[in-house]
C-alpha cells in the first residue's frame, strides 16, 4: 500500500471518529456541542456545610469540600463548572448544559463513604443498615466487626462488567493498602468481607482465595448509571462535612440571545474572509488550505462532542486562537513553497523542501503554546482550565490539518495539476 493511500485512510478514519458522535446527538435532537452557562444556561445549586457538632466549618474543610464537589460534578475538568464560596459555610455551584437540578444534587449530596468490614462467618444481605455502634434493638450485634479499609485507601475506581455482564466497580488500592489487603484475604479465606456504602450493605462476598496486587471488584446489582455515579464519587472522595441543599434552580444564559447570535455571525463572517484572503494570496494552495481549515473545524467540533466538553466564551477564544495557528502553519508552508519554486526546483522537489524547512518553525510555535496550555490547565480552574483544554486540543488538531491534511492534498494535486503558476 502506497504512502498516499495510507495517508488518505488515516484522514478518513480520523474524520469518521469525529463525526459519529455529532450525528448521533443530532438524531437524538441534542446540540452537537454542549454550551456553557454564558451561552445556554444550566443548573444553579446553593449548598451549606453543616458540621455534625453544630460548629462553624473550618476553612480547610471547606476547601476540601470544594475539591470533592468539583471532582464529583466535573471529574474530567471539561464542563467548566463555576464553584465559589459564599460566606464561611456556603458554596454556589453552577453547572452548564444541565436541565435537571435533581441529577446534580444526587451526585454531590451523598456522602459516598465506602467501607470494607470483616464480618467473619456472617454474610450480610444487601440493603442492611449496618450500625457499628449498635442499637437498642440490635444490642451490639454489629459493634464486634472490624473495619479493614475505607474509601481513602482507594487509588482509583472505574466502571466495569462482572462475569454475568452486569455493571460493577473495578478498584485499585494504594500500595500500602494493597499489601494489607493481600495479607488479610490470605488469612481469612472462607470468611466474609462486607462492603458498605454510607452504612448500607451493598455486597457481602466470601473470600475464596488470597487477593494480591491491590485490584478488586465490587458487585451489587448496579445499573450502568448507578455504577458510573458511584465510581465518580469514590474517585472524588468522601465529603468531610455533610452538605445541605438550600436552593436549586435552572438558570438562563448570562449573555442575551441577540448577543450570542451576533457573535456566531461575526465568527462565520471572519472565517469566510480568512478563507477568501488565503485563496487570493496563494491560489491553489489557498484552496487546499481552506479545505484543510474546514476539516480542522469539523475535527474540533467533533472531538468536543465526543469528549462531552463544554463550549464557553473562553473556549471560543481558544478555538479562534487555534484557527489562527492553523492558518499560520499553512502560510509558513506556502511561503517556503514559493521560495523553492523561485529557486528553480521542480514542483515535487519544492513541496518536499517546503514542508521539511517549515516543519521546525511550525513545531516550535505550537510546542511553546501547548506548554502554556498545560501550565494553565495545571494551575487554573473553571474557565481557565476550559480555555487550556480547548487550546491544547486545537493545537494538536491544527498540526494534523495544517501539515498532514494539507501535505496529502498538495501531493495528490501536484501529480494532476503541474502548472507552477497556480502554486503561487
């Protein structure tokens, strides 16, 4: 298989992956890309921290609560949620693109405290209210059982499927806990290890053999949605302070619809003007650049849809910036091509030399900006992280379109259209 055919297959495959999810969302009547609070609105929830002893919450605990809430609602950092402190004991949470406050509350309101309890020869039925302190009617029936691990010992949790193809939770323990887990299971074969979530039994399996390596599986008749929510909560950690929901509502976009429509029209007009200028200045390569740039736009929107990222004004700014970088890469290549042709090289040789000489400059510029995006993502939060993610994705896809797509198309055209005047 020739390099040309391979390149075209790669382009088609990348485009196919990008357009599958937008087509699926359109068929469901959903927008291709989730818009943020400033563009579409979302859900707003006012929370209050309520320490069990009735005291004022400690500022450090409130910082921990904010981190847990953020990780539960936006574990990938792509939704661009807005979470800020209001006074000493309240948090205001805004989640773009959501229309159901109850679904947001269900994620953040539960404690999600996971425990592994050694219940010896006693198996516990699912749903049992496990009270280690004992009660009047149960005496101290459960107080004798020992907690082996809790959620803080987890390294990670993810959704999987058990042998019956039912959703379950796959987990990895931290190194110290993994060694203890191996020793515990090795010494308690035939006994029961009961798993609790917020004090309720979700499963009580028998230990059939020693489990080394720190990995395991929690089964409990979960639905796919329940398993996903539980995995997200376990990865985020337990809430250090219980939260009370004071108010929840659906809010409209912070920008007026007229302003949003004008922004979209201005963006489309600017995009078309750029394409026209590129074609006028660079002729046939300009047409190729226009197709490559259109491909880039499809890729960005497609992968935004695939990753369920949220588009906000900062994201749009990063998108426009990366479009400029994609055009800049093409301009560098085409200027090199014109120079090579003026020096008397054949069209094919000029193309090879132009891409070889332009590649270093393009990589330098994009790598510098990409490093900046990584720094913004690492130290930023909310809209800043969203800007960084959009910019980083845009840089990667702009390199693909400006270099790979443009080169493949120009090499194909140079075999059919050999009039050097059409190349600038």
